[in-house]
């Protein structure tokens, strides 16, 4: 059972509508973390922009970035 209820549809929020549509286009579905973060659309958008900036910076090798993501998931109790 999830700790936080997931938001399945974006409703009238333009940030959620854009994010949900982009993930459906990229992955075929909306990712679970996005559904949870959708409770605070502004923070969700900022967090996604931060992640994208880290990815694009090239400061971390892709292999290390993948390990960092797995480690953060483990710290947060996510069996990712």
C-alpha cells in the first residue's frame, strides 16, 4: 500500500497536464513518482528541472548518475 495516494489524472492544472502528457508520450504511462509529486505541481516541476539540469550538465558520468539514482531510491525506501 502506498504511503501517499497517487494522482492519476491532471485535472485542470496546466503543469500537471503538460507533465502527464510528456511522460505518456515518452514512456506510454505516467511514472509513479510523478503521480505522487503531483500533489505539489510547482515543486514537482522544479524537481524535474533540477534533475534535467544535472543530466545535461555532464558533470557526472552516466554510469555514476545511474548508481546515484539507485542509492537515493534505497535511502528513500523505494525498491527501485
